[in-house]
C-alpha cells in the first residue's frame, strides 16, 4: 500500500508540473491547461509571505503586476486569512471557499475549530486535520444561534437564490432565479456570537445577472449592511486591470464588468479570469 501511495503521489506531482509547464509555454492564458495549478501555486506562495499578508491586513497597495491573469481568489483568500488572526475559536466557512490544502494548513486556519458548509460533498476532505463538514442550504443552517466567533462567506452570497444546478449541484430545489441573498445574511448573523465577525466577499461593479450568480452593485452591498445591522462595518475594494490586482475604492470599481468564461470564450486583452473588482466586507455583531 505504501509503495502504491508513493507511485500515486509521484504521478500526481508529475501531472502538476507538466500542466504548469504547459501554462507557461502557452502564454499564461486564464482557464487554459495548467491555470488551476498555477493559480493555487500563486495563492500558496502568497499565504507563506507575511509581508504580502500584512499589506492585505492593513489595506495597503499591492506590488505591481500582482495576480495578473488570476481570478479574484488571489485577493479574497489572502485578505480573509490576514483578517481572521490565529486564535483558537469557532469558525464557519459558508460556501467552502477555504476547503483547499493551501488554506486549511495555514496557521490562522489550522488554529480554528473549522466547520465547512456547502451544498454537496467535494473531493477535498480534511477531516484528518480536524475540519468538520455539513451539507445543506446556508439559508437554513443546522447550527444553534450564537455559535460561531467567525463566519467567512467568500464569493458565495452571489450564488444564493440563483440557478446553482448549472454548475454546483444537480438538486432541482437549487434551480432558482429570485436572487434573494438577504435570508443568508440574516441566518449568518443568527449563528454569530455577540461580538462575532462576519467576513463577506462578492464580485462588485455594475449589476450583472449570469444565471448561476449575480454581480453586486453598490445598492446590493448596502442592503447587506443594512440587513445585518452591524455594530461596526468596514469595506475594502480591490480592482483588476492589465497590471493585475490593486487596492481601490468604490467609485473606481463601480463600472467593473465580469468576465464569464462560460459565456465569453475569448479571453480579453487584460487577461481577466473572472471578476474585475471585489468588495470585502467586515461586519461585527
């Protein structure tokens, strides 16, 4: 069994390196062969770089060409990791955006009693690392009130009330088109302890309905804040251009357009992989 495992791991690394090489040789085009491997190699490197994480924590300017050709996870993940700290507390990942080895092994996540909630089981499973999994609708979560110190909701809210059968699940009850995300916001508030913190990220810019998700505009973001009724609230904006991702503001992000690889097969000149802007929100209960 050990020999077979060694062979499997060797083959896995070989495929990883081959895909990376293909990505480099073909111009690092988003969603081409090797994109996934390149993206997670880059995210993993950022999570090991304390100087970069400090920039995210303090909302400071990022290096030139940061994350060129990589989707919004290259800013969302470092941002959330930089904000949650390393204390041993109860944490819920609503939407399973953190369910990757590069993330769960980071000290700020490994220190948490982490629950991951998603619609369906995934191939990634880290129960041996102490991660617990729950499957269902975040609008009807099975957790008691005042349960979590931290809830993260990374690029998930935009899918609530939309047609998730297009990509994420085959269950027909999630084929929706009402786009009502506020019940999820209220449910996450219910599960937070008094003084607990909700971290939300969503694609931001001009409103767009892509069927399985919607891009948020300022009015929709304000509805999140108003519905939650936070004791304190903070918003940070990041914008993508041909020079990569950079700290920005609401005004400069308000006209951002989303690149949807499922509809727009031709990569644009700026090499945007998905969102061209995101808003990262901190809500304190």
